[in-house]
């Protein structure tokens, strides 16, 4: 069956998660690129073990819709599997081509009952979904990647707005130079954040006073681009490529 591309629908669903493509070489030297979907909300959204799913591709993503039988003329039928946890896997092969996706790409997946719609995101090092704390937007960045990016525990980061984002720059000054840093931050309307550590986990907490500068609110997608000693936080624009 030949699967034709369709135009990506507008995403109007507020529930988001982040997907990523993974590429590996099989024993027969074939390259397999898959997008595993394995979240606790799958069953709640109707994707129970054994459920049939109609998968329809378009150049920058796909739509997955629950169906009653295997007879569909406009997509490929997938099945929800139960191993250690529920999993629905999209395999990008000749019978399910998605031209703009390759290994390592991130996708924003919007979901509601019976439907998952995924789109490719712009290149970035990390993607998160903004959470909420005390009824306000909240984002926690954590993991060893912060140390690798030049932000070990107790590092002071200078937060400054830029066009379509904000930057976090690691400050490497001495302790007695800190008062001058505070004066500099006030003069240039920057903020100061300290990288923290708890139970051997390095993390940075971002609250509404920072996230509002990028227009990020609860449920939004947030992207991170890293250079050593500098990170940029941005809100991606989800664009659609015509088929």
C-alpha cells in the first residue's frame, strides 16, 4: 500500500510531550529509525494494550488515531504493545517515509483522547514541557548535561533577554567581586540565578519571572541550545511544511 503525505493539521491541543527519533543498525545492516512513544497517559488517552492505531505521515511529522479495525485506506495500521510499559512505536521506513525526520530529531507531540499529532521541532540540545508550581509557570533543568555545559553546582548564571529568547551566562568571578556583579545586573536589568545540587543531582529552577520574558507558560514547549558556559532558552515556533 502506498502512503501519501497529507498536510499537517493545526495543533490546537494543550497537552504536549516531547518525542525523539532513534537510529540503530540491525544485524542485516539495515538502518532502523524509530520514534518510541511510551508515557503513563497512553491508556488514559485510549491507547490501551492491543489497540489499533492509524498512522498517517506528512513531511515533518505524523498523526496517530485510534481505529476499530485494520482496514484503512489512508494510513498504516500500528498496534499498541505492552512490555514493561505501554509502547506505541513509529518506524520510519520505506513504507512510512517522513522526509524531514532523521535520527536525533525532536518532535512536539500534542495529544487528546484517541489522537496524537507530532511535528518536528527546530534543532536544539534539549527540549522540555513547561510545568506549573503554585499556579505559575515553572521549569526545572536538571542532569549531568548542565555540568558538561559549564554550569556545575554553585555556579552563578547571569540571565539576560535577547531577541526571541533569554541567555544564561556562567559567571566565573571571585567571591569579593560579587557585589559588582549585582550592580551590573541591576544596571542592565539582568537577573542572577545560582545552579544548585541536591542528592548529587545538578539543577536550575526557572520561575515565572524568567519564563515570562520568553512568553512561556504552563504546557508550552521550551528549547535549550548550549555552548560551554552559555545557554539560550527559547520558545519554538511550530511551523508546518506543505506536502
